[in-house]
């Protein structure tokens, strides 16, 4: 369990404490895709006591987005310049992928940040430039800032196709699933930087589920898990912060203010979870000029279909492990992904495939 920035002795000590856990059988869900990747990368699952199970949740932004890709494909074929994050290019739409459309001559520019999309719009004033926005509260404030910048600079050829999601409604939906028995939540470090650790108080207080915010090095992940296990042993359910140097109780108020200024929460579809009330960040009415759906799609939201045989939806709900999908490592591989969970390095299927030898 070594990495350039981790402390192997500290991780080993924490693992020893976790292995002494003698409480009831419990399933801890990691909600963040970066946690999923770290857990697989360092073989953490295989080192845990048998009464402790880790399950992956809907923490991969690319994976949980069932809409947006068909819309983006249609726009590119109609002559729009599309910008988005590189992972999104390979996510299967209903009939094809953005990567294939790009190979056919469609203009798609992978970007590292939404500010790069603004530059594309500035350099192509006669063309419509669309940014396909993905992610939770970690990335959505940057999209909000880009919209405000575009408005200030008069970039009327720029718009955002928002597939941004709010994290908390998904966690609440998982707790309402009668088939799920979640004993604790390992809460994401990145999103918690924005929403704050206090965002999970309702889950701990009203659902009696222990929560711990954790970072992404092995010792940070293990510390979050140990916090949860100790709560269980003491019969407690509260929110503990194992990432205090980065995450505060109140979060990033400036980022949340940006979100509330530019976006409103609306019902949104999630792969695996269906349509969740108030779970999607959509542009507020005063920013409709930068809303791709209003501007270029007549307000329509196209709904894609899942690939036949793909169990990504069940994996995202935590009902099934990646390796239990009948397509895993047979038909579906990172080189030829069938489902979204195999595309992203933070998807449970992609992470399990890449690091399964470590397990």
C-alpha cells in the first residue's frame, strides 16, 4: 500500500486496528469515485476483516450521467463545436459515442477545465460552442463561474449543456432503497470541500448512519473507515472529519454562493437511481441565454438507453460488484467499454479491471 505521498507505517497501523474490529457485520459505502480507485489500487478490500464489506456507490460523475451524451452527439452532428472532459468521449450513447462522432469529423475538443471551453468560444466567434458539464459540487462552481465570465465578456456563442449533479439527493435515495443495507458512509473529500462536512448531519442524525469524510491516500481512507467502525462499536452515528486540513464543517461558501447564483436545483435522471427530485443543477432563468437545452435543443432533454446486458446501473446502486456483471472482462473492457462504469478510471468496473491483480 505504498504511493509517493502516503505513509506506509501509518497505513499499516490503521489497518491493524481495523482488522481487530469485532462488531457486527457491516457494509460501508464509499460514495466518491476517487475513493473507489484508491481502494482498488491499494488492494484495501482484500485486507479487511470478513465482517467488513466495502461497496462502491454512485460517485463517478461520468458513470451516473444517463443523459447529455445523446444530446451532445446530436449537437455535434448539427455543426456545434463541443467541449468536454476527456473521459466523456468514450461513454456509450444510445447508438454511438462522442469519440466515434469525432473520428467521423465532428468537432469535439477535450478540455481540462471549463475555462478552456471559453477560449474555444472566443477563438471561434462565428460558431456555437457548447460545454458538456459533468460532475458534482466539485466542478459545478467552475461552470457557474464560466457562465458569469461569458456573460461579462459578451460571449454569446457559448453555452453549457449541464449534467451537473447534487450529491446529497443520491445518498438519500440509496438509504431509501429497501434492498440496500448501508452501515456507514465514507464521504468524499473533493465534494465535501465545497458542501462541507455538516452536509451529512441529516444522514447521521435522522438515519442513524455513521459518516466520515476522508482523503484519498491509503492512510486517509483507512482512517475514515476506522472512525466509522468505532462509531458502530460505541453505538453512535455522527459525522467525523478525517480530512480536516482540507474540509471544514461549512465548506466553501463562496463556491456555494456561485452555484446558487447561476444554477437552480431540478429533478434529474441518474444512471441506476432513476429520476431524483432536486438532484440536478440546471441554469437559472436569468441565464437561459447560456443554457444549451433552451438555446439549441428547444428545451428538450433526450433520454438515452442502456446497452443490452450492461449492469452498470446495479453496480452504481451498490447492489452488485463490478466482477458480477456477466459482461465484465469478457465483452466489456477499458479498450472496448460497453457501459459507462468501465470508461472512467473512477468507475467501479474500470478500477476493478485495472487493479484486479492487486486484489
